[in-house]
């Protein structure tokens, strides 16, 4: 699996893509999950990690905050 935080996709430089966290397969490159930007105020995480239960943690540098996204 690969986990990617996308903070750069905007209509001007990457039309058709939204900012957020993408989860995908390293084997075939397919995106299997997408966590959209929570709000413009919160923004998108610049760093991410995953625990052994599949929960994703996003680090928000500007906000000095961490959010947990629970796998459902």
C-alpha cells in the first residue's frame, strides 16, 4: 500500500483532481481510497502515517495539529 497527501492539486496545475489523502496499491497503481480535504480552514495534512490497524494520521504543519482517520 502507498499513502499520499496531496496538497498541490488545484484547477490551475492539476485539473480534475481534488486535494486530500490518496491510498492505493503499489502493485498496480490504483487508488483504492480517498480522504477529501475536511475544510478550507483545516486544509490538508502535509505528512501522513498509518498504524497497524489501518488508521491514518495526518500531520498539519501550519496548524500544529494531528488528525486521525479511522478505517471503517
